[in-house]
């Protein structure tokens, strides 16, 4: 069974009218990293996940979910 870690980064960015570049700058990563996370091609480190959660003022578990790949 394949599992993935899904996320709501793109939705949260849109709700805050934030660009990928702005989010990348505020969390200390590249825009490409943000793109890869949003497309579920890259699972962020725990440190980066905490930074993203802090940026959005959300708990990590509300941003990232572990689920079966459909």
C-alpha cells in the first residue's frame, strides 16, 4: 500500500494572498522547494514543517496529513 503525506500549503498561501517566493523567503528555502512540497514531490524536514506551521499559525497536523495514495 502506497502512502503519501498530503498538505494544504497551496490553499493556505492562497487564503493569505502569499506567493511561493514570499513563503520561501520567510521560511528560508527556495521557491522550488515550496513548489515541490505543494506538488507532493518532496516531504519537508520536521524543522521546515514547524516553520511552515508557524508561518501560517496552524498546527502541523492540520497542514500535513498521512494518507493512502489513490
